[in-house]
C-alpha cells in the first residue's frame, strides 16, 4: 500500500472542501465549553478502583430491541487505552501522539481518567495523557445504532505541543473496509457478529442482525487514514516509524478496501499555550441490509448538536431519586450505578406491547437475558420507581396488558406476547411477586389509577394460583410441571433437584411439582397481604379484611405443616403424605427460603427468634458476602460461582433483600443493617475490580463466572434507601 510524503499530505489538506472547514469552525464555536453537571449530588469523581458500573446503552426513546448496541467503558485497565467496547461488536478508542511521543495505554497517561459523572447512556471524564494537556471527554450512546466520543482538549502546560490523534475502531476477525468515503469524512465497513453466546444463544428466528455495516467518522480534518491487521504493538511501530529511515512517513497506509482487524482515522494540530479544541468521533452501526443513508443522516444530525441538553436531561431524570447523605462516596457510586443499570435495560414499546419493557441484559447481549420480562426480574422496579415512576408502572402494565382471560400471568411477557412454555399440557407462570411489586410502585408514584388496575389484575392472578397451583386443594401450593424455571431457583437446588449433578431429564430431575412448597406458599401469603393493602387504600375495606383473613389461614397452615420443631426451621413437605421425606430423600435441607416466613409475616415472634439464631450462625448462613442459598454445612454447599443459575450456595441479591425486608418487619434493624453491609461488600468489591453487576455472588470469595449486568441488582438502590431510613431512626 502506497504511503504519502509531506508534499502529498499538504495537498490533501489544501484539497479539503470549504464546507468541511466551515463546519469545523462552527463546531469549535458552538461546543467550546465542556458539558456541565448542574446537580452536585450527581458528581462522583470516580477513579478506576471505585465501584462504578460502566456499561452504557441508549435511552428508551432512541432504542430498539433488535440491532441494539451497548458499550462498556474501560477507564481502569493500565494495559489498555481508554476505550468503549461491546461484547461482540468491537471497541473504539483514541491513541495519542504528543510531540512525537506515543501515548497508547492508560498506564502512560500523566493523570489517569476520573469519571466526573455517569448516567445510563453517557459518561463524563477528565484525564491528562500528557502533562498540561487536559482532556474533558464525554462518551455518549445516542441511539441503538450511534455512539460518539467528544474530547475537549486544552493546553495548560505553558508551552506549545504538536498533537496527533488516532481514533480507532477495532473489530478483530471480520472487519472489512468497503471504502473510505471522503464526503462523509470516514470509513464505511462491514463486520459479522455471531448469534452464539456462552450462556444462551440469541433466538435464531428473531431478527438479530449478524452482518452489520459500520460508519466510523470524525468531525475533524482527516490528515490520513488506514486499516491494519494485528494488534496495537504493530500499530505503535507504524505511527512511530524510524526517524532515520529513507521511507519515513507520518501518514497511515490509506487503505480503502479489504479485511483488517482495525481502522484508524488520523488528525493533527498545533495547540499553543492556553488554546483548546474540540474533537468528536462517531461509530454508527446498522444491519447491512438497512439503508446506509439512515445512519449517515443520524450522524450528520448529531454533529450539529451540543451534548449539554442530553446532560441536562439526565440531571432531570435523576432529580426524583432520594438524596441520601451517604457515609462514604463508594455507597453513593453504587447507589447511582444501580439506577443506571435498571434504566439502561429499558426498551420502548414494540411488537405486542404498547408499554416500555426491559431486557434483563442489554450489554452483554445474550438470549435468555433478552427474552422479555419475568416477575422476579421485575423486582428491580422496587428501585426503578424512584427514578421514573411512569416508566416503572408501564413495565408492570405489560403484564396487565397480556394477562390471560383466566388470570394467568405467564413466565415471560413482552413484544412477543405471553410466553407460557406449556409443559405436560399446563402453562408456566413465574414466582408470584406481582402484587408486592405493584404496591411498592404505588407507594412511590401515588397513582390511584395504576393502583386500581393493579389490584384488579392482582386479584385475578392470585385466584389463578389458588385454582392451578394447589392441585390437591389442601391449602398449600405446588409449583407447576415446569417447576425448574417456574420456581426461579433453576438447577443445583438441594431440595427440588434429585441428583447432585443434574444428569436426569427435567421431569425426573425436578420434584418441585410433587411437594407442598414452602417458597410458593409464602409468596401467595405475601401477595394476599399486599392485595389487602391495595384494597384498603382503595376503600374496599371488606375485601381488605377478607385478604387478611386468608393470608392468616395460609400462614397457620404453613406453620402446622412445614415447621420442624427439632431443627427449628421451615421446609417443604411431600405433597402426598405431608412428611419431610420424598421416597428416601430427606427434605430437611436448610435453604434461604426457610427465612421467608419473616418476609411474608407468617411466623410468630418466638419462632422468629429461633430463625434468627440459625440465620446468624457463621457456619451456616451469616457469611462474608451475604446469605447463601444453601447452608454452608450442607454437603451440597458450594461457594463457587462457576456458571449461571446455581442455588447450592451463591448469594442472590434479590433473595437476600427479602431476608433483609423480613428482618425489618420483625424489628431486627441492627441485623438488617449488618446484612445490608454484607451485600454492599459483595457488590462493591466486584464493581471496584471489574465494574460489573452479576447474576449471583459468592458468599465466601471474590471470583465469579456467571452472567454479568443483571437488571435485578438494581435492588441495591432500594436496599440503600431503606438502610439509611433505619440508620436515621437510630
């Protein structure tokens, strides 16, 4: 590939169109000041070791279900440049060359990046790649198909500096340059993204694009451009070159076509003392079959937009969250990160729903995490309602909208409608947290119309459970035939799972439909109690009293059947004979669900004291990072989180929150605060190390291999709100 010398470079600059030059001048004048954060509460000043969630997705109104691209920001890895990347779609970043010295890693920065503020769709940072070269950088995911980096660069060093910038898009293995479009000031490329995922492949019949087109462009004068195979060590050699070489060139290779691992734009300028400039580069992405003009138009539109209005929109979004006087900065960072997590999972109405809904993982994108709403993931609404009450209510309205005529709320709901996963001729529901969520949402929103609709829907659903999940009509409840997903507790469950290594098929392995199940029975109690609260708030006092009586009767039945006096604990029992044995299996395995009677207010104070003794036993449940799903002295206990969906030891924050809630209800406030601290320690250590939330956490150690960025970890915001209410009462 031909390189260019100084004279050819000069001609390229001269031939730049007057339109591009004028646009550059206008841009400099319009965007001369970095974005400002007008709310001091939202300023976090997070370093790379702070517990900050750094995944960003477009806001609801500019998002889409298919062809959506989110990004994770790496501002903490010393061996990498400050970068923004997606799980399968590559990453973008900028390499600096200042006075001919290449700064290509964060370890070489004079001052490492500090995140001033972080929102669901954008991050604002400051750093110095070189002494006195101050950079105020904003990363912004504008839409599902367009993201940008804006750099305000100021020379505060007292001496002039020659600066060369190399914005790079890296997509190893499949990146193909279609052309360099001089009119668009950037590359048009294609790349491939597989539907295969480690945890769960994307739905094969769904229109997830696999062959994609990229537009990689900047709003600066292009000095040169290039495409390369290999890694950044080779690129370092390219841009440094040998000063004494006869073939020395300061141009990139001007590659216009072919397969590469990364592409680079190149611009350069002299920055005198006190001078500043603004540079933006953009990454557009779309299905290769879409019209390219769409992404071009969106990019050109954004080039004329200041980012300040988008910052201001985020400030307004966060104006309703409780302002807590946190004891530590880390707590505030986790608090704001939890809101960012849940907001970043929200998507606009699509398909068969007229309401916004969530994917419980947008980045990284994997099939099961993109399969529409489930009631246990919707517990994240307990936190989200403080950020956006209307959106939280609308997410719950997806269930109301698609509820069956018989009252069924199916396992999943969303754009594809109700997903009932029928098994043995019966539909599958999910863990019934429905009316609990709706009441908690109403407590914040105070929307009476929502409460009325939620109550009517909740009554129908609870009646469906009574008719369909108490098949022997003995007053307690069994999970459905597809209990392995319906009971939310998946695999590696010491009670429901027959074998330790799950080698049998679903029907032989899972026995949750053959037991009177403690967890489901308590969930129904909890639903009845919250229906009573709804009815009372609506003035339906007779109905409220009826629900209270029914909840009391079910609680009494649970205490009669499922409390074992010798061990002082609650267990599921055999459906047929109500014993603690299923064939030869002893069902008296101490699981976290044994503490849910506190949460459902279904236990006497005397029994509550006995449960607390077991809960606080460090050899059983009172572990370093929270309450494990199975007692640590059980032979099936494992503290290792080596895959998804394990219930033989890992900590699941939502279920720990239910234990926390139960402690508060029974007045064990000091223990509740201690449990909150344990959960915070688990989350803080992970966010500080890898800046992810996780599906589950180890109760004993720090290494995790499970799905990341699960929506339900947003419960941490609710946990902190309640924890500080408890502390204020003290």
